[in-house]
C-alpha cells in the first residue's frame, strides 16, 4: 500500500482477494505462400473475480485522492469484479522473400465489467503497425541487410467512461521509427551490426496504458546502436 517514484499512484491492496477463475478460448488461422504470410487470432474469456486495479471512486462517484507528506496522489485500488475480455490480433507480411516488402500488425481489445457493460479503465486502445521493408541483398562483404521504416498508429481510447478516471484519455498518436541491420563475416564468425531510432520525429504523446500519463509525456526520440557476435 502506498506510492513510489516508479509507481505514481497511491495503491491500496486487499488481503482478502481470492483467485481468479477464467473460462474461454482462442482460435488462430494462418496463410503462408510465397507472396503472403498472414495470421489472425481471436479470443474471448469470462473471468470471475478478476482482480481489477483501477481508480477508486468516492461515495459521490468522484475519483478519490490521498494527500501525504509527499504530495497528492490518485488512489488506485485492487478489487474483484466479473469481467469479459474479447480481442483479436493479426499480422500480414507481403512479399516476405522479396527485396521490397510490407509488414502489417494490428490488435484490438475489449474488456468490460459484466455487471454493467462498462469498459474497464486501462483497456489498451486499438493499434496498427505498418512497416515497409527493404532487403537489398549482399553489398560487398555485407549480407543479411535489412532497412525498415516503422509507423505505429494508436487510437484514442474513447470507450472508457471518463467519469471513472482521473483524467481524460490522451489523444491518439502516430510514431515514426527506423531500423537497419547488416552482418559481415570475420574469420569463421558472423558479426552483426544494427541501429534503431524510435519516435524519430520526437513526437510528444502519452500512452493510455501507462500510469505516468497523468503527469508526463512518454520518452522522446531514442537512438540505439548495437553489435553482436555468437561465441
């Protein structure tokens, strides 16, 4: 019970919480040809006594806050509810063996309280990932070459009642990224090089599934370079 710099809410536990009981299933279908690789999964579950970690409301229906010597904190609490979860994930890879290709991934989730049908706070928003890929083949000693542009689009979570949360859901956003990797043989070993830039345009955004969204934006542009070798 309490808060911490990496846990920016006042969390209230419940020692009497029992185990969750889930009943459901999933189904997955796929397609693999020279031109297209695709997969689609759907799932659904009923979870009795789901341990729901969410904003606590006062008797008047307002979000509750706790005031301590460290400041004022939104109060989150653990409580059991009966929940329904529905979702789907899918991916498509076009021309997976060609010089130029395209990869797509997407997901959607619906989590609701079966008592009133309300969407649960913290349910991820719909997401789509688009990745044009260039595989130029060997260039001199360099092989396994790959360059890709990533476009991540996340919708605004508009299905959750704003009265159940401390702040309105942040706007949706689109992030641009870039990755490149290659390899070179050094003796009998393969040395791999790569680089990655995320949030290339240094876009200011907040992630609905992060508790830090109440206070600050997500990290800006991030540049990483790596090298690896099997030994």
